[in-house]
C-alpha cells in the first residue's frame, strides 16, 4: 500500500481541506503545522473556530471518506507543509476497517466515561483510534509502585471487571486505598507529575482495560488535564484519612 501514498505540499495559509467540500484524500502531516477550524453559527453570526493544531505524524481528513459526507471541518497550513495523501478508494479498502472497527466498538463506552465527558465526539473517536486493549487475570499486577520510565508510561481506563490500588501508609503493610469500577481511570499521576508510580494497582477479578501511552495521553487528553490534576489532589487527603484511621485502630489495640 505504501506506493499508493502521494507526497503533496501546501504553502503557508493555503487551505488543504475546506469544510463542506467533497472528500478526496486522507492525509498524514509529514512536515510543518496545520490548523483545523469548525464553522459555527448561521448567517452573519457564522465564525470559524480554531479547534486543533496538527503536527508531524498526525492525520486528518478521514471522516468524509468513512461516512461519505462533506468535509466536517477546514484545515489550513500554518507554515509551508508536506503531507502524505491517500486516495478515497485505497483508504476505504485498507485503512477504514482498522479505524472504523475500534471506533464502533468503543464509541459508546467512551461516551460514558466520566473523565471524558468534556470532550466532543470527534475527540473521543481519536482516543478510540489510539487506545490499546489489554486483558488481565485476577491477581495480576497492572502497575507496580516505584516503577518509572517509558515502559511503565501508560494511562488506563477499566472496561470490565474490578481493580484496586494499594499503598504503604506509615509503617503498615500495603493497604487498599481505592477500588475501581467500569469507566474509572488510573495511572494518570505519574504522567502528570513525571514521578515514579505512586501505588500498586492490581486486578481483583479478570478484567479488560484500554490503555493510552504517554504521547497519546498528552495529545488527546489535553482538555481534561485540569480535571485530572484537581482529582489527583484528593489522593493526599485520602491517604491522610486512612493513615489516621490506622493510627486509631493501633492505639485501641
Ligand atoms: P473530514 O471531515 O474528512 O475533513 C476535515 C477533517 O478535520 C475531519 O475529517 C477530521 O479529520 C478533522 N477534524 C478535526 N477536528 C474535528 C472536529 N471537531 N470535527 C470534525 N472534524 C474534525
Ligand atoms: P500512578 O502514580 O501513575 O500509578 C499508580 C496509580 O494509582 C496512580 O497513578 C493513581 O492513578 C492510583 N491511585 C489511587 N489511589 C492513590 C493514592 N491514594 N495515591 C496515589 N495514587 C493513587
């Protein structure tokens, strides 16, 4: 299929895609930057809202080809850019099965995940494209406290089953600090702080997860970062209250 890709260039400010036009090609940006704009409002009130900036390696232009509809947004070159372009027919016969498959499986699940509720449908579909599925057996350790580095750089959302987090608080043995159910997330803290994993996370039952690597987490969950950070502030409060109840128990013994 590699031979079907055509290299194309656009000058700064040139429109690569115009919203409402027919879709011909799917694109991967090779060099430079491009902005995506959505037309919102009607008549005189119509404005083009900047929704995203693409960098090298990122793709766009799949919607019109997948759903046989007009272009849903406009894409403009921010600098001189080079793109790889793939024609509609090849995209539909080769790439679409991959993209559409994961989107249709995960679209409704992701729409019910609370942390993703501020994202629009398109942003969630990009998460569906990037996620990697994983299954775990009961008792399997998913995250090991203290791990650091690229091989442990994943963010997780629980799709099926039960998972718990454990942490050593004071001199005590590891205690259960959190239980997770379907739609909950974990493993965000070390990605937000660039520190080692702060807790062990273990599958309580057989379970199914989806994971995003650090690059996808930063690229696709950018709009959720404030909520993730605010939620993470709760950990020290939870730890403190568990620590206190452990002290009370040991004093009463
Ligand atoms: P397509 O509709 O073929 O052409 C415009 C592209 O803009 C679209 O595919 C998506 O790849 C991309 N895009 C980026 N953000 C959005 C958005 N919020 N809504 C629709 N399309 C978007
Ligand atoms: P991270 O540090 O990347 O890996 C371990 C995860 O356990 C952590 O992110 C959180 O998602 C989760 N966790 C749950 N409870 C706590 C807690 N009390 N303190 C720290 N992390 C916790």
